[in-house]
């Protein structure tokens, strides 16, 4: 397994191109199952999870082509064409689903178009049990017959899915996406209340509308979808990854650097700008994107993760990494997942002072961290170790970086281009 070695202490300066959003690309790719027409997606990030989703769709029978030459001017972002004209296999197998929970996003489309699906239960992951009960309950309300057996979801529909009035007990991002896709071809009207409002959910809705879907309330917590018989060819550009951008903002900030994040606009970072400003980090619009800089010291800030437009749980670990050397204390509360502090013991091995009490962690800033050999455990925990290592004294060696490769396209190249001393140590 590859490792990443970082020698801390270099200020980051320069431009970091932001890739397309992983959490938009995955549902957008699954949406190809809804039609025998062609779906063309540009600005697709080249990530392990995208390759897993591509493999999953191909084994269902989707004709998929990634145009290698189709790089964006930034050198990132590929164009993918998908066409689900000949779907013969309705099973999403365990060996693929266990590597990527977002595989569950094929469930809604398969049921909506083919009235059958056999999808492996995703099982838990490092950050929590992550059930999909809300997805299944909503699909049953739409007329799906669902049975759980031998680790699989066996789902059937007599005739077509029926529109229904769905109210989610909890805000669920992929739950909202799964039901929105199911509703697009269902008979009649579906209302989704307490819907997730993340920009990635909005991006999927906007693409579905381009494909011919009838969706109202996009961006709000109440979506109304009137089913249609079929969908047409469409092209869509995946939005920039606001979590990747926020991650590199934290990386620049911890080194006292000054970088431009290109390919993203200030609005995409609206729900984190305030917290960064409170911590002493300036995020402002620039010619080609967003500029991140720090004039003075870092201050501890309190953070509580919330569904959008609150502070994103996918930025919690990164902010904790930044806070390890801030003046004063920070209280970081994780309200979305029950076990998303796996980065704490690893940061502590670098000298961070963090105390966890249930779903809250108190971080007391120290003068400087010390490099150490550490272990990546999940995608965002891994990148918080990278952030800490960039400012630590000495070398840090991060093991199991396959976690990073799931969500960060060529991270070491993007950071090295801004002066970081970082290299991938091939296994
Ligand atoms: C999506 O996961 C993202 N993944 C996650 O990003 C992100 O952390 C999460 O949303 C929250 O923003 C993708 O979009 C592919 P949820 P998802 O359903 O949809 C509970 C990353 O780092 N819940 O919004 O799986 C659940 O346990 C990944 O890129 C139920 O109880 O998250 C959690 O506590 C990690 N029953 C809460 O809701 C359900 O049926 C929110 O989960 C569904 C969810």
C-alpha cells in the first residue's frame, strides 16, 4: 500500500485547480440508468470512487466511455459518456458495494426504470453504521416490495413506482438523491420533505431537469417531482468540489500560505467562509476563483457540523487539523456521524492536544506539531493528517493512503506545485 511522506514547514503559495465534486459525480453517473438516451458528464474527477462507480455501472450493462483526451484546461476533469441502452444485470454485488457505499444510488434508478433491483447492503464503515433504512422506507411508500436476505436488498415493483408524499425523519443526502431519481419516472407526483439541500443534490436535480425531469423546489427542503415516461440525451458539467476546496484552504492556512483555488467560486464555500474568518483565515474572490491567505495568527473556533447550509461534516476533520496549532481552544461537535473522530488519536501522535467527550472534541492549540508515522483510516481523517503534517516539524509518513485516493485527485501534485515537500512512496 502506498504511503505519503511530508516534510513540514513550507508556506504554500501558488494556484490549486479544484476538481469536479466527487459527491456530485457519483449520483450523476447513477442517473444514467434512468434512460436509454446518452448522458454526457464533463469535469468528472479521476478518483478511485469514480472508477468503482464506473465498474458498477458497466457490470449492469451501461456503455461507458471516458475520453482520456478530454482534459479541462486545468489538466483535471474528464468527460464521460454513459448510455444504459442494454441493461441485463440488476444486481449490485457485495464486492463492489462494500468498497463504496454510494453504490446504493443505483437502487432508485433500477427500480424506477426496470422495477427490480438486487443491491448488496453496504454494511458499516469507519465513521459509523450508516444505515439506509430511510431510503428503503421511502421506496416502500412508492410501492416497492423490499426484502432483506443474505446481505442483499431484494426489491421489486408490480408495474411502476407510484408517486408518494415522503417525509424524511433525518436529512439524508443520498437518500434524497435515491428517491428523487426514483420519482423522476414514477407514476404521478412525489413530494420529498426534509430533503437534503447540499449543492451536490442541487447539481443532480439540475441535470435530471436537463434530461427532461419535472422537479420543483430545487435547493429547498421540499422537492416536488412529477414522473415522466422517459428521458432524453443531456450534457452536464459537474460542479466544483467545495470539500476539496475547503481542504486546500485549511492546508494553505496552516502553513501561513497564500494560494488561489481556481475553478470554484466564493459562493460554493459560503458555509465555511465565516468559520475560517473567525479563525483568522481570509477567503475572498479572486480573478480565477478564490484566494486563501492569513495575515496574523490562527484563533481557536467552535464548530458544530450540520446538514447544509450548516458547517459540513466532511470538513470537520480538516478544521480539527487546522485548530491543532491555533491560539486558544476549539470545541468541535460532530452531529451527523457517530464515529467521525478517527483522526484524533493520529493527530495526538503528532503532539496535538485533543480531548474527546462523546460527540465533542476539545482541541487546545500547541506551538507546533512534530512529524510522526501515522495511519489513515477514512477519507477525511486521512486528509486532516496531511494538513497537520504540512506545518509539523520534521517528516510525517502517512500509511494506507488509498483512503485519500478515493476523494482527492493527485493531491501530492497539487500541493507540491505550491511548494509543499510531499512525495508518494510507492508500495
Ligand atoms: C453523503 O453520505 C456523502 N456521501 C458523505 O460524504 C457525507 O458525509 C454525508 O452525505 C453527509 O453530508 C456521498 O454523497 C456519496 P446521509 P450519506 O445519508 O448520504 C443517517 C465523504 O467524505 N441515515 O446524509 O451516506 C446517517 O447514519 C462522504 O465524501 C440514517 O439513519 O449520508 C447519518 O447519521 C462521507 N438512515 C445521517 O443520516 C438512512 O437511511 C446523514 O447521512 C440514511 C442516513
